[in-house]
C-alpha cells in the first residue's frame, strides 16, 4: 500500500502547531502518515475537557518506530468519552471499510 505525505509530530502538547491533534485535524489527508518518531517526549497527554481526536480521513496511518515507546494518555478527556480503562483516544468517523491504523514498526 502506498502512502502520501509524512507529517512529523514535533510538539507534545495536546493542541497547537506540530501536535498530533492539530496534524490529524488540519493537515493530514487520506493516504498520509503521521510520524510519532519526531515527538520530543515519551508521552502525549490529551487535555482535560477536550474531545477524543476525530479521524475524518478514510486512510490514515499513525506510526512510531524504533526502540522507544510513546504513550498517548486519554484519561482526562471530556466526561462521557471515557469508561474506566476503555478510554477512546481516537474516534474514527471515516466511511465504513476505511483504513485507520496505529502501527508500531
């Protein structure tokens, strides 16, 4: 499968330029890759009162390679979107049958 542009996450904040949320919401299009290797942290904490990250693209890959790990913490998301340990960090709202993958390579 061929992918389009690669978007590098360069901020560990919940929102703003270079963040995972901002790239998915405003820059990445179907067929693109969101690269977490460039994030300068080991954890991204989604802010209190925020919604889960809506993935509108029908074909998007979020990837993190290498030996280091990154945690995406959604425990403080807007009330009603979390259910104990079953926090929804991403909400995939693309058409049925669309590809959305989170990959550790």
